[in-house]
């Protein structure tokens, strides 16, 4: 392990300590002395410098042997070269870091694309629909008195269809990019989302907000809004309940979003409950904002989703 072809003439604790990488010597000496003082075993990992200068990782475990007076005189133990395992762990950590960076970039790109598409829908298609509505209204107003009643009804129905399509387009643009967050703040945007869900879904959503910290980072606001959006979408698809409670509250230096329904529930400990892309996206958004996401549910008892995100000091922007 140390790179010697034969045992050194004198192999002592001091000899071993000299082979330990200087950065790890303090930790190793502390571990050994603590074990001797407590008359316990030691078990740790450290780096050593081999005879050829190569740095290797080793795992060390063992115990001390005492003489008849109770003084520690010898050390008996096992060493194992774990360099390859450490390199594999480092490679895994690097891969995970790269995946996290990629996930953050994907989420950020999606938000930018959604914002661009929402602006185009609202500013371009929305204005064209509005102009079309005005034209239909002018046509209806300009109809001769002798025009067939059927034609007037058709024009009136066309106006109603255009108005409904315009409302749907505004709602879609808002879902793609919640501009209310920027204009009115997160509580107002969530209240609007809950009201919209109550209006167009088969359940009632009750929203309350309290102790909201100011100022609220935009990344945190968008993160929690997207979590609420995805939760309400999942409730509409799967919960089969009629009541939902959404609460936004400041907790210390964090902001907590809780969403609870009275639906059919599910086994949150089952592997399948870890979810599809929607749940994965929620978890990743919250993680990138430096927070945590928990899900509690049991069959027949509804579900509770809780996202808690620090309002300052998060490691990355959630986007």
C-alpha cells in the first residue's frame, strides 16, 4: 500500500504519520489520540504519499494494545487502498453537479421561452383578436334594419366566440408567464391562480397569505408559483376531491407554500409516487432555489405538498 518492497526497519506510529498527506495529519493524529484516550477503536479515511510520490486514499481501522500498566504500546489494525472508490465517488459527484447545472439551464431556458411566447400571444395574437372583435361589432352595428335576423345572430355569436377565444388566449399567456408576479407580487399572483382554478375546475380553492417577507427575490416567487401551478394541475387530474387549501407563509428566513387537498390520496412511500416529469420539475426547481419539497399522503386521506425556500442565501436562482 505504501509502495515499499519490504517492511521498513522501524515502523512506528510516527513513521505512519509521516506518510500521511500533510493536509490530513492533524485529523489522523486527533482520531488516534481520541481513540487511545477513550480506549475505543478507530475507523477513518485519509490520504497517504507512497514511496514513489503517488497520493493514495486508504481506509484505516484498528485498536490499541496496552501493557500490564494499561499504557497503549502497540497498534493493531487493517488498512485498505480505496483510491479507485474515491475516484469513482468524485466522478459521480462531478456528474451530479453537471446534471444539476444542466437542469438549472433547462428550467431557465424554459422560462425565457415561455416569457417570449406569452408576450407574442398577448401582444400579437391578442391584439389581432381584439381588432377582429371590433370589426364584428362594427358589422353588427352597421347591419341594415332589413338584414335577416339569422345574420345578426351569427354576427353576435361570432363576437362571443372571439371574446371567449381572447380570454382563453390571455389565460394561456398568463400560465406561460405569470406577469402578475412582476406587477402585483407573488401573493396576488397566487390568489389569481387559485381563483382561476376554482372557476374552471371542479373544486374550490381557498388561498391565504401571511407574514410575507419583503423584498421577495424573483427567482423564489417564480419557483413557488410554478409549484402551485403544477400541484393544482395534478389535483385536477388525479385527486377527485372538491376542496383545496393553498397557504403562503413566511417562516423565519424562508417562505413556505403548502397545498392540501381532500382527494383520494396515494401511498407517498411507494416508488411510483416519486412521480413523472411534473413532480421531478417541482423538486428540481425547489432544490435549485436552495429549498426542500415534501409530500405527505395516504390512500383516502388526500395529500399535502409543502415547498420551503429561503428568501435569501439560496445557492442558485430557480428561474
